[in-house]
């Protein structure tokens, strides 16, 4: 007997043999059992997922000897004729080569005649989207009201190219990409029957390369058997098809998450020099970061991830190094690069740029968030005089207290500065269990008064708190939501001079300022910026009587040039390595 390729030799012959399309098999089986046979069906899905195979099995169910029936004998002569393409009542038509109106007119003539020895005359048209518009229109009337003995079975990979008038006359079934675990199990079964030894990593590599298509996976296995003989390893699969091993994908992702640009580029260069498919590499990287994001969001639910045990272990370790926002930014970068892969002359350079950008984006903040926060601060600063005037009127009867926000817990003594360790200047470490010294809490109002003329600094410090003075360095902290506004002040000479002066006045030896991102102590009470903002003089009439304060004028439209030249904006752009694309005014507050 002539050799048969694996894809044909192990083609499903019954619905129970079809892998990964249970929703279609069950629906068609129930329709046959209930006697609800429609006159037209459309099978849609990617290549190699079983569209034509499902149509042939359905034809067998309809025309088997005791049919229609879901179960039929393997040696049923009518089913054998259909499987071999010899049935006189089942016509398989290639829509790509029989796409004209003449072929459809001929079909319209043949549907009138009764089947020769079966219950139904069945027309299977593959790649039906290839039919011309005229051919579709010629088929319309027959498709809408065919004879009772005729059933049309259409298959296509591009349903959007089929006329809506045709779609509306068919029952549609969407076949899905087959999950990797099911492909691996099926290939392992075939390898066992063919007496081929193949390791699990090789099976996963084949399934990954097939991208959900069983026929592609079976063809790949067939080719590997010819190449490797009776024993197949993962390295054979990777070398033949230019795929990257999961171990190398994990290592490249590790370098990106660690911020190791040099290591990531070395990994990428090694893969490129070894002939790896860079287009496939970027797709695999995207899939890996997607698995990280899903694993993190689902809190370790691996049912949403198709990965081996070793890969799941690596994912569990890497997910602790990042968060969903960082992973989303990284995925956006690689997704954009994937879309441009076909356009560029050098895929390697494009991928190198994407890797560098991915490393830089790990801790980046959304520029819209930064600009929104800055605009809020500017709006609050513009409205502060009006708010101050209202509060001043309320304070005439009872003057506001200017006592410092003191901790309600027992006083904690500050350790001598001479024996405290020198703080690191670069990386701000998280400070746990903060107990703010009373002398620093008492000095805090002096600082707020010192920066009161700078609305941005005042708003930032009103959401901050002192931590400690170490070797002449005052540490000022804020939580994650307010630290962005506080860190913008870093390097501002005027603000630093105000801080140094304010604490020096109360006997603290302060030379420099350091900002720290940490949790807010439970005992700390924030101050209101309106308590320290400069007070406006009350307007008086000629006779000395007070005049009612007019409503504050609406904020003026933002001037683009002055906004760009604002020192705080420049500082924010420098910190976050951003650029201004558009400035939008907050219409509610302006």
C-alpha cells in the first residue's frame, strides 16, 4: 500500500475522534438525534482545525446505512465511499478552482436529481469565500429553497468575504484553535502508534509552532520523523524550524524584568546568530509576558495558561518581580514591534529597540497621570487665594490653631546623628515602622510656612511628613500616591534652602534633603494647604467697611509655551523621560 502522510492516516473518522471541537461535534450530534437537519451549514476557522473533516464526518452521519445516525460501523460501505471520495451522492468542490458562475449554474442543474443510493445529496464546498460575487448570486435562490434531499456544507477561513445574504441562509459553526495540551496529547498518541520516541519538550515545541492547527502539527511531526528517524528531541525541532526554546525565552524575559539591558541584548544577539526566527521570537515573548500578567492577576491560577511544569515554576518566580501595569507597558511595546516586523528591513534592530524600551518602561509612570497631577496642583494653586479668603472670614470668631501635627504615640527620642549610618543617596529604600520624632513634628509647621509662597511645594509637603535627620540629611516621606508630586521638588535649590532653613531654626543640623517613598504613619495628621497659603488683604470701602469678596475669576486657558517652560514641568519630564504631546485644560476646575 502507498505511503500515507500522518495528517491523512490519522484523520478523524467520527465525531468522537475530533480533537478540541467538542462544541461543534455535540451540536451536530444533537441535531441528528432530534432530526433537525438544516439545508446549509457553514464551518469557519483557522487552517488545520478540522473544518473539511467535520463536514465529511457530518456527511457520513447523514448518509450511513442506517442513518442519519451519529454512530455508524467503521466498515459501513457508504461511509467508506465518502472517506475515499467515491460516493456518487457526496460532491466535494474546491471553491478556489470552481469559483465562476458557469460552475454554479451546473451545480444548480444537478441538485434537481434525487440521490442515487443515499438519503441526501450533499455538496461540500471548501474555501467558499473564493467564489465570485456573480457565483454567489447564482447560488442564492437554490441555497434558500433547495430540494428536501440536498444539504450544503461550506468551509472557509475568511467568513468576512462571504456575502451576508449567503451567511444569513446558513447555520454557522466556528471552529477554534486547538489548545496546546490537546495537540501534545494527540501527537504523543500518534508517536506511540508509529513507534517513535519523542520527549515532552519536543512535543510542546511542535505544538507551539503549530499555533493551534492540528494538521500543521501532524505535518511537522511527519517531517521530523523523516529528518531524525525513530528518536526526536527538542533541539531537533528548534533547529529545523528556527524556534526558540522556552528556557531561552524565560532567560530573555528575566533580563528585561531585572533591567539588565546588556544581558538582554546579548541574549538577543545569540539567538539571532543561531538562526532563530525573530518574528516568532517576539510572538513567544509576548505570550510569555501575557502568561505572567494572567498568572499575577489570577493569583496563581494556572488553568488560564498553557505551559509546562518547568515554565510554570519560572513564571511563578518572575511574577514577583513586576506588576500588571509594567507588564501591560512591556506588552504594548512588543505588540507594536510585532506589527512592524513585516515592514522593516532589519528585524534584529527593531527587536533590539523594543527590548531596550521594554527595560526602560518597567518603572515608568503614565505621562497622562503625571500631567493630570501637575494640572491639578496648578489649579489648586490658582484657587487657593479664594479659598483662603473664605476660611479667613470663618476664622475671625475663632482663630485657627497653628500647633504642629504631633504624634499621639509616646515620644520617641532621635538617635544621635554621629552614630547613625550614612544613608544611600541613590535608591530610596522603603522605611517600615516609622515613629516620627517629636522635634521634627514640631518643626514641620515652620517648613510649611517657609514654602507657602510656592503653591506646588506647599501642596506636596502638606501630603508629606518628616522621618529622621541622619548625618545632616533630612528624610521626608510620602506614600506611593503622593510621592510623584514630592519627587518633582528634588533638586530645587529654593525648596531645599527653605527646608534647611526651617529645620535649622529649631535646632536641627540639616544640610541636604532626601525624599523617600513609604507608608504614612498611622499617628500622622496631614495639614491643609489653605492654613499656610499667603493671605490676601480684604478690600475695604472708602468708609472702612468691608466689601463682599467677589467670586474668583475662572482660570485662564493654558499657554503652551509657559506650560513647557515651567520649572516643575521640566523637572517632571526629566524624571520620567517623557515629552509633552498635548495639553488639555480641566474644564471642571478651570
